[in-house]
């Protein structure tokens, strides 16, 4: 096997290990991005005065909410890619460190230090040695980390989640001239979205999903109040 083939094989093994995750985004990522976009939109809706806002003011706030979420969706997507490439660079550094360790004990210690704190107690020295052995047996290590099309799609999903979360809470203002009614409908939709987001997180974590749904409603309302109080 020549050097190019060895590097490709090593890259494929590392990519496969790093890409083990649920399609695009896990439930926490999906719900978190949706709730982030929702809270941003709610901060604009909360600024609407039923007594003083006319159609023009409402349209301006609608455009501002969409523009803000477009901007933050883009920032979130780019930072996701930055975080991903940084994590992969750290993984490659770990692989090189394990391969270059002075002795097997040092290599096992490096492997153990890379594991989540809660998981370290479940790995025996034999299992750690098996992991170290697989790392050492890699024919070569890629010179630098790289992003894949799956990462780009995940970043796009983040962007869309943040942006699309704007529409359910601002759409009522586009469908009715009654600002008071639109604001009440918007709040009701937001409460439902917060509850469903908490429900999904609760189920994923294995806790009481209904309780987490109601907790998320309270937390969301508190965050919106804090955002508005701080001038957000």
C-alpha cells in the first residue's frame, strides 16, 4: 500500500469515528436552535405596543425580527463549522500524541483523559489498551482536519432552524390588522413551541417530558423578559 492509499485509509477511519452521530443534528441541537430562534423573535414581539403600534410599525418589527434571525442563524451556522473543525483538530492531536507516547502506559493515560469524566470508570485497563492499540495501528494520520458535506448540511440545518422559528410567532401580525389579537395568538403559539421543545428534550434525556415542557415555558418567558429588560 503506497503512502497516498495509507493516508486515505487512515482518513476514512478517523472520519468514520468522528462522524458517528445522529443524522445532521442530534435532538438537543435541533431543539436548542429552534428555541434560540423563537426567543429572538419573541423579544421583538414583546416590544410591540398594542395601543401605539400601527401597521407600519408592525411591518418594521416583522422585518427586524426576520433580519435578526437571518444574521444570528448565519453566525450560529458558521460557528458550528468552526467548532467542528476545532474538535477534529483536537482529535488528530490526541491521535498523534497516543502514537508518539513514550510507553503504553502513557498512551493509555492519554486515551483515558480524552474520555468524558462520567465514562472513565467503565473502561478497564484492557479496554483502554485495546483503544490505544487501534490508534497505534493506524497506517498514518492525516496532516490536518477537514470538513465534510455532512457538516455543511448540518450548518445549513442550523441556519434554517433559527430562521424558520421566526415565522410562527410573527405570522399572526401579517394575517390580521388587529394588533392585540395578533399578539395574543403569537404568545399562544410561542407557548406551544416552548412546551413541545421541552417535551422533546425531556424525552431525549429520559426525564418527565411533560414536566420539562412546562419548565421550558417558564424558562422561555423568563428569558424573553430578561432580553427585553436588557434592551434586546
